[in-house]
C-alpha cells in the first residue's frame, strides 16, 4: 500500500467549510424506508467513505446528493445554502458528478464519445462535434486514470472493468467539485483499484470533495478522511481522521475492518471464510478442459475440476477469464475439448450446458445477469423455468415460483420488500445475491461463478462463501473467477492464474495457506516469475 | 421519481398509464351512445362492432406477442391475403376435382392456416437464421406475399365455389337465447367473434401464465440476458413469427368466408397498421418486454368505435386516418410514463 501520510492534504487539518451536506433526509419507497433522518456533511479536500450492509441506503443517499432522487423530507445544503436539485443535470451544473453503481453507458457509442457524452467539444459555432478535441480530451482523462483503452472502440466491446473506467472518466471529465462514486472499485481488480484510489487522493489534494462507497473495508480505512456508517437507513457511526492520522469515532473507537464491520451489521462477525472441505479423493473429473480456449481470447487451457473442489481463477483484468468461461457454456466460439463427467461436449448454447449440469453466473449483473425491468420472481425462476412448467409448459406453477423465491430471499437474507416488484428496486448487493440464487436453483453439478461477491457486504459475503462451501461438500464442482485475492485464497482449494489468455501458473493448496501467497499470485498474473528470488 | 409532494398528479399519471385504455373505451362508448341514441346500445350494434373487427383483432392479438418479444411484423396484411388465396384456390380445385363439399372445405380451412404459418415461418427464418432485422424482413414479406396472391388470381377476385358450407362459416354463429335483432330473429354471435375471443384468451394465458410467454417477455426485455439465462432465444423468436403467420391464416379464413371470396388486391390491405395501432393503444410497449393482450382487445374496439363514430357523423373517410393517427399518438403519450 501507498504510504498515506505523505499525500494527505491540508483539508483534514484546517477546518474546511462544509461543501455539501444533508439535514434529516428521509427517503421512502413502498414497504421500506431507505433513508431515515440522515444528517451528514461532506467537506472539500476530503475523502468521505460511506459503508453499510446491502440495502442500508448508501446508493439512495448518493442519489439524493446527485439530484436523482428527491427526498421525502429533509434538505440538501450546498455551501451552507438549502438547495433543491431538480434532476441530475441540475446537480452537474452545481458541480456535482456521480458514478452510479450500475453502468450507464451508451453501448453503441465509442469510448471517447461516452467519456464526453453531453459535453462534446464543438466546431463551427456548435453545429459539429470536434472529433479531434473529443479524442484528445478523452485520452487525457483516461490517462489520469492510467487506463489504456482504444478510444474508438465501442463500449459494448469492453469488459466490465474497462466500462467502469469509462464511467469514472465521464465523471472526471465534468471537472466537478464534488465527485460521488458508488462502488467504483467493485468491478476492478486489486491493482486497478489501487490506481483508482491514488487518483482519488490526488483529486482530494486538489481540493475537491470525494464521496465514495465501498464494501472493501481495507481500502476504506486506508484512504478515507471520514467514514459514515449506515444501517437500515440510519447513520449509526462516524469516524474522523484526527491530526495523528487515526480514524476515530466520537466515543474513541478506532476504525479498522473489524470495528467497521461491527458497526455495519450491529453484531460480531467471525471469520468470513468457512473451513475448506476436501475434494472427493479418487473421484472422476466433474469437468475437464483440454487445450481449451475462447477463439481469439484465450487458448491452450487444460484443467480438471473434481466434485467437491473449488478452483479459483485469478488474473488481471483482460486476462481472458470471463471469455473462457463464456466459451465453456456456449456463449462464445470455443476451441478445444470439454468433458463433463467423462463425456465430451460442445455446447452451442447455455441451455445445452445447463442440461449437462454446467451453469455460468455472469459478472455483468445489469446487462447479462438479470432482467432489471422484470420482477424478482421472474428473474429468480428464468434459468430453471422448466422445473416450474406444467402441462408441457402451458402453465407455470406460480405458487411454487413464489415459494422458491421466498425460500432464497430467506436463505440469503435478501432485502426485498415485494418480490413482485421489478428487481431494479433492489440494492446492488441484493441483486447480486439473486443472480447467484437463480443459478443455484438449477442445481448444477459444475458451477462457474464470475465475481461472486461483487458489491456484496461483508456479512453477506460470508454467507455466500458458506453456501458455496456447503454445496461443494455435497459434490458441486466450482470454478470461481475473482479479482479479489483474499476471496480466492480464502475459499479455493487451488488457484489457477491466467495471463494473456492462457494459464500462467497454479498455486496449490499448500501454497495458499502460506503467507505471501497473494504476492505470488500477483507476480504470476503480471508475468513475473512466481518466486521473488527468480527475478533478482 | 417517487415523491410525496407530487401525490395526486403522480397517482393520476400512474392510473392513466395502467387504465387509460379502459377510460378511453368508456368515454368513446358514452360518446357513441349519445350520438346514436338507443340504437348504439343495442346488442346488435355491439355484435356488429365485434364482427367487423374480428379479423384485425386476431392479427392484433398475434402482433401483441411479436411486439412483446421486441419484434414487429409488417407483413400480416399480406399474409392474410396470401393464406386466403391459397386456401380458397385449393378448396375450389378440390371441389372441381369432385371432392365432397365438407372435405373440400375442411381441406381449404386447414390449408389457409398452413399457408399463413408457412409465410410466418419464412419471416421467422429470415429474422432468426438470416439475422435480418424484423422490420426489414417483414417489410419484404409485405411486398412479396401480396404479390404472390395477386399472381395466383391474376390480380382478380377468387370466388369460393362452395355453395353453402364455406360462407356459413363466415356468416353463421351461435344464437344468443335472450337477444333478438331488429327484425325479431334470434341474435347470433358470429364464429369470427368467437374465434377472436378464443384466440385472445389463449394468447393472454400464454403471455402471462405459460413458459412461452415468460420467455417472450425475457427476450423482449433483454435478449442478451435471456440468452445467458438459457432461454432458447432463436427457437422462441422463430416460433412467435410462425405463430403470427398462423394467426394471419385464421384472420384470412374469417375474412374470406365472410365475403365468400378473396379480393387479392383489397383483402388485408393496410391491416398491419391497424393491428400495430391497436397493440400500442392497448398499452403494450413497442420496446418489448411488457405487453397485455386484453389491452389490445380494448384497443381494437376503440379503433372500431372511432371508425363508426366518424362514419356516422359523416366525416370523410379521407380524414379518418388523421383522427386515428392522433389517437395513437395520444395513447402513447398518456401511457409513456415509466415504461416507454
Ligand atoms: N426504486 C426503488 N423502489 C423500491 N425500493 C427501493 C428503490 N430503490 C431502493 N430501494 C430500497 O431501498 C433500500 C436501500 O437501497 P440502496 O440501493 O440505497 O442500498 P445500498 O446501501 O446502496 O446497498 P448495496 O450495498 O447493496 O448497493 C433497499 O431496501 C432497496 O430495496
Ligand atoms: Mg448501492
């Protein structure tokens, strides 16, 4: 980690003017009070982190700040003045810019066009877009982020992480004084996240107010000048960095991952990783890849996963992990051989893969993982619809649909007031739990999960890990693709590291339990030799 | 945005979004009753309204399913005439070849529906396997199918050679025990109306309660996500166009048996627009992913009533299109709200 002391701006020490604040803000939705009389101040030259469980109201608070949601009660202060923001455009004019939790890009437009959407540089008194300046400006902003993207590439071609960069660049390009980022690091790998956090520090030092949400408590403790903890729509704790550089609450509690988690959930959280089970000895492979690859994206991948085994797949963003997984279930053109339970398959469609017991959970929950405009129930049962069909599909068993949905809501502690409402009314983390649940409901033998806990709070993470481990104990073969190393190290039996479309190395179970194995993985992923001695 | 300050206006807007089509129907009904006095309120008048609009209604019901899947079918009117031309010609041929009337008529009926299904399947194949946008593929069908029908009959009329049975299908119906018409005879509800309602009820069921409908909605709402969820996207989309063709065949049957002939230059002309209009008025989103067949049925009746009112009020047929167009745009505006 970067040392913090050198970069902390003067903002935290001198008493700054409140740049923005909310007073007793309340937001109600049918069946839930998303925010309940919340009062917070945000200061220029500070990084203010908001943490809380899934559905605690974090995104809602940010939407109030950025004019996307009008509060039912309470007021918004801007430089001390009560202000009403009529919509996001008004907020942008007032110098407030937000990166939403879910991507909001125009998929058919290029990277450069998206970055400068709505503020295109023009030529000829405004009748034509100045392409060159558009490209230059977009390049400039992206290079601040340290992202190397093809400016003319359509956004639909980008990975989730790269799309996230474009979102952030869009926000930066507005040169807003208040930057709001809702889980900006959730879709990024560790390395990329660190780059982003450094950028946030720079922006803070330039005197801007930075507000960000994260479920990665380590980065929160690392970077924030102030932390607000929300629980059930209420502000339950606040930590401020004092002159000694320590984050402390009014009652003297020092912020660290444990105290934050405790404040968030209101109880003690034990270890979030379950005890690792053992793969069934001697059992045949549940799935075997032989010289497999996604055409044009990855190749020469050979791996075997046995029933009961959890295999992690690590790698930098763009290393071909998602593409390979998509090729396995028939979402992309594949090369090489797949054997499931000893039989060779070539899946033309996820449906065929599902019949053979192979399920893939996408990382892109808004675009591919869920139907955001449809109800929670419809989303829940879609992959396993055949199991709810009666009379050759002429009737769906709606009673069973409702009860299965209710069971999963209960099992994963999903906050969902009305399962009949569109799933877009759920908080991001709760949607993520739904994505996982709907695939578990298909009862697969082989489960490929891409970023299983993106945007999920600590408590729910523990729950998801527990479920994966329990299913593995029952014989599920599990492939977990993740950019969160602690997660892979915590739950996987072994970790394959991908780099540039092929497997660059493997970290075995023995190595996973040793200190420094995260470093080992990072070294393999970035093309260095696994052991430090090797390079010196 | 949800906000309690705006209570009434917002609630009003929500109400209209959902029930606007029913409100419009009731208003039009009242206007019609005022204009025509007791005549309008007679069962007979209502029966005629249903009769006249049954064929377009059947098309509109099929169109609802297509539009829910985020597709469109511009070729329905041409499929109607093609199916009717093929079926009637075949029936006449069989009668000429000495078949008994019942077997020739039944074969004609079956062939009409099959011809429609074949045309629809061709649309589906072009869209799904040829990867042609539905608008373009069915635009081709709009031109091509009618031209085949015209060629079959050399642009003329095909008169049915079945002396009684075929037209009985179009003109007969189920007598209603408690109602009489103006001439004092038992009022019948025609087969075409019965078919219209049967098709509508089945489609509403399939859309909201069956697997096929659920998959259509999923595809219409987000095709990529549907594919990821294991929905057999290609097969479902193919099926909905084939089904639309079958519906067009049924509509062709209803029309040709009512007239006891097929005018290849006139039958079904422009009915794609009426069908789409009824769907839109009924509150189905043109973007796909949401639809309701009952709304479409009300939409069909609204369009039918407007035509009646305008005709009775002596508005020139040339102006009727303008009025209908205005109604369609208004319907979209009122229902836009959160969905469109
Ligand atoms: N449009 C809406 N309609 C109904 N309920 C909503 C809507 N938006 C949010 N909610 C509810 O408000 C509560 C707070 O949601 P919010 O998105 O603010 O949570 P969050 O803290 O950002 O959670 P996460 O960590 O999962 O992103 C949740 O219970 C959610 O279901
Ligand atoms: Mg959120």
